[in-house]
């Protein structure tokens, strides 16, 4: 009973805010939503509802640092698909589809979106490719019927929704599924001894080519700095006479 | 004929208005477009869609589609796109279309672009602009292939006019018996509110961590929203602290709003929150920290104590 957790290495969003240079910040971290997915996988395994958690990511050797972080959290085993191209979500989903066929997990848990690209596509695409049920934007997971089904609470625009999915299924984690643990020192030491398996798309028997290409990246126009008002009266006057919204 | 197919969302009673904004992008793309609606008991909803200039309103109506389960919806949507030869399948960014359309994209073996805010046409090819990194950057992307799937930011496109001659309503026939059966709908939290829908409201009042607790949040943020006939939003910190429900969260991982008037109470302005409000026409920020980042993008900034200012503001508006 294996859980597969795909994760992405992204520029540290906290760093990016401080530096104000979101795409060029040097420090990378596990995508925060994927970190929540890893935490959930660990908890499921700790409850005895899985025998193994396998992490998988795609990238050059530099992402081994984030793989070590996942292993230090407690992931049992990790796979890196060696590919340094700028892949689009569909290419990523197709590679992960090949990994799922090889690993045969009973559930895949991953973040709902990567905070760099903000696409929110891969989990749903993977479910479509595999023909598996999906539960997206999940804030609670329970396994039922001897792990044949999962009951998931989803965060939707209109509020919470509960669905049940037959397993195997894809679950994508929302912000409030859990609070990821901090990495412990013994965890870090243990992580160094855990294996990282490196595979290529060739070895997985999958050929992908990104169909989406980023042509350019630009900063949005800045909003003009506004006016400081000194009192409630002045604010109301401005809203009425200048902005005409009251 | 190149055709766009626009997925329309509804709540079983009526069409969700932001989902109509995708029609505006379909018009910009050029060519014909049809509207697609899935569910059960859709006669009224279909009839409300005939005047948007579409070539047809395509209706997939079946008891098996009563709830928007992604495996079934994506299957029917992909079949409809294929049967109609649609080259672009699009919908408005919402948890509904973000759940279903990427799955349909995989079934159609086609790429997808999320959160389109603008298109550029050059030499017959189209590129799409979309926010990345919580809206701190915009990427311009192109896609290859015969078909593409798009979601659009409702706040970036005007609502379409409904003044065209009525089009035909066409029933889309599919094999209901062979629909996937791996997902079951169990329940949905029904929360009734007299306040307008957050993403459609003309005025949004939002609160952050300094609101302290649920009661204070309701009294100040709710009180000001009610005085203005507005909706309520919240920061992640306020939601995490239990002051407001999860679906009130505005920002990168929550809702994107662009009201006429956005009032931020005790919100410092994390980039993830600003990402969700920056297209608002007028932003008012009230915060006791004069260096709060939100003041850099606020139209009107008022430095001071919320607990003193907001009751005054409510009082002045009610009197006016």
C-alpha cells in the first residue's frame, strides 16, 4: 500500500517577497502545497494506512536538495526524473503518469498548485490520463472500507464540499489540509542514507515535449501611489467627490 | 470552422455571472462560439443564455450530471469539444473549472493555459498573458497544437452584453450509461448570506489579523460591509485564526476580486493577498502601521486605530 507524492522545487516564495524579485531568487524550496501533501502522506503512513511513501520530482541534480528535505521530513524513498527542460503542466502530468504505472500506488497526493507557475493543472491532468477519480483542493482526507474509498472535504468557491472517491485516486492538497512538520536533526541524518533513484523519461518509456512556451515575463504596471487622508470625514469626502464610489 | 466552446457554470438555480466573462474572451478570439452547460433540469438556465451571441447553447442534461463530479463532467466536456470540432475550450477561473478543465485537457490530449488576463494576436498566432508568482509577474505564453484549453480571470474581462438574436438550444447526446462512476457527491455546506457574492460585489470590505476574533470581525468588517451593501473578504491570517470561513479568503490561493471599492481593514499587504485585489478600482487601506506595504497600492490611506475609525466610518455612511 504505497502513497506517491509528486513535488516541485520552486523559488522560495518568502524570499521572493522580501527581495521583490520572485523569479530570480536563488534559494529553492519544496512547493508549499506539495509540502502539505508530503505531510499528509506521512500522517497516513504513521496511522498504518500505508506501508511506504514515495516522493517523486522532476529536474536536474540541483533539486536533490529539495529531495533531501522531503526525505528528512520522513518520506521513505525518492525518485528524481532527470529532465532539466522547461516542462509545461501537461508534460509533467504525462511523466508522472508513467511513474504511477511503474510504482502502482493506491493513492497519489500532491499540492493543488505550484506557487511559481500558479497553473493548478497537473493533478487533474494526471487523473484524466490514468482514468482515476480525483479530489482536488482537499482540506480533509479519511480512508473508508479498508482503503477502497477516500472521503475528501474540498474547498470550493461556494464553501466546503464532501466527495467520496474510489481508490486508486489523485488527491490535491489545499492550504488547510495540515501544518507540515519541521525537519528534525535525526531526520536530516537519516535522509542522507535514504536512496534517491534517478530515472530518465527514456527509462520510463515516455516521450514528452512541452506544448506551452513562455515567450516573455514582465512585471505588471504598478498602481500609482495614492493619497494619505487624515480623517474619516476627509476619506468620505474623497470617496464621494473624487472617486465617486459612494 | 474554428469554434470556441465556452463552459458556463451555474448553481442549479441560475448562471454564475463571472462564468459569462469567458464569453468576452471568446469574442476577442474571433470566430463562432457555442456555450456549453452541464447538469440536470437545465431548461431555465439554458433559456437564460440564448442572447449572448453564441452559435448555440449546447446542453448536456442528465440525472448523472446533477452534481459537478470531475470524472463525469470532463468526459462529457471532452466529447462535446471533439464532436463540435472546437479548437478552443474555455471557462472562467473558479474552483469548478479549475477542477474539471485540466482533466478535460488531458482527455483531449491538449495543452492548457490558466488564468488568462489578455491575448495578443500577431501574424495569425495568438499568445496569452497570465499572472505567475502570485501575480507579481506576468508571463506571455504561446501554445502549440490544434486545440487548447483556457481559463480566464473574470476580473480581466468585461461581462458580455446579452442583446443578440436568440440562438438555438441544442441537446448534446452522450452515452450516460458509460459515464465514469468512481466519484460520489456526498454533501455541500449551504451557507445562506444576505450579502452579495464576493467575486461579484461592487464593494468588498476585508479584514486581517488585527480584527482579533470572529465577533469583532463580524462587527467591524461585517458592519461596514452592510453599511455599504458590500461583501466580506479576509486575509489568510484572519481565516487561519478562525475569524472568517475559508471561502472568504482573497489572494493567490483564494479568490480574485476587482470591485469598484475595496476597503482593507488591518491588512498589511502580503503579496499573496495583494495578488487578489490589485485590479480593484479604488482601494482604501486603514491600518495603524504607517509602513504597511498595502499603503503603496492604496488609492486612499488612513493611518490609525481600526477600533476607533471603523465605527465612525459606519456611522458616517449610515447617516449620509
